[in-house]
C-alpha cells in the first residue's frame, strides 16, 4: 500500500510493502509540490463541472483557464509521483503486481 503525503514543506510516499515488514518505507517526492497539486485539483474541478455547477460523468479534454489539460495532469502525476515510487521499488509498468491498482 502506498500513501502519498502532500504538505507545503515536503511531499513523500509512505510504502507498506508486506505483512512481515514492521516499518514503512519513506520515499521522498522532491518534484511533487503542494502548489502543483492545488493547481491540478483546480483544473480537475473545472473539467468535471458544467455551467450549472453539477458534476458530469465525463471529463472534457479542452484546455480550461488554468491552462492544464487532463492529459497534462495525468502526465505530471505520473512523472512526479508514480514513476519515482516505481523506480525506488524496482518496478516497471510491465512488471507491476497484477493486483496493484494505481488510483
């Protein structure tokens, strides 16, 4: 299990690798930032809301006033968060555990 900690001072991943391990592994995420997460959050809120303020079930692919598309948000999350964690754990996308869910 991986828990992402995002704070203004630093961002880290806490990894619980197996039942036999009594200590979580701390993985620093130096390229992830609180400000970046807030910008992505704002962009996603804009994408999933329509003019009446109700949520929609689809995500628009066009650029919103924040300047971030869904593709750029997902790319940034992969680059700043997922890839560094997989690299420290010596995993690649092709050899991740079948039961591993990245969400």
